[in-house]
C-alpha cells in the first residue's frame, strides 16, 4: 500500500513539474511580426526563373514565405525584418541575374 501511495505521489509531482516547464516555454517564445513586401522582378522568362528566385530567397535566414509569379513578374516575400532587410532580398534576386525593385503600390 505504501508503494502505491508513493508511486501516485511521484506521478502527481512529476505531472506538476511538466506543466510548469511547458508554461515557461510558451511564455519565453517571442511573437515574431512578419513584414510582407512585393518586388517587381525584371528578366524572368520561364518557370526555372521562378524556381531559382523562390529557392535563393527562401534560403535567407528570416524569410518565411516566397511566392514568385511569372505572369506579373512579381515576388512576394514575408520575412522577419529583424533578421533580413529589403536590400538583402533585392541583392539575392539580383545575384541570380534578375533586376528586382520594391513594387510601387
């Protein structure tokens, strides 16, 4: 009987410890605000161009989403501006052989 009480007490204490660490972990996670910018991209001619831009921009630390559209020659990027700048994204697209600029609204 003593063993059973000890096991139950140990399980209760372990469960309480688990809940505390989970709450602390969720409290310590910062909320990241993403910025969305649309870029005009000149020089794209095919789906390989789209894939090249999506891959290279998607590999930048801080970039969350890249959507390139051949039909209107644009790339939409969602990113954490504390980790990457608009200029870095433009330089990455330009390094692939295209000419990127922030789209006018």
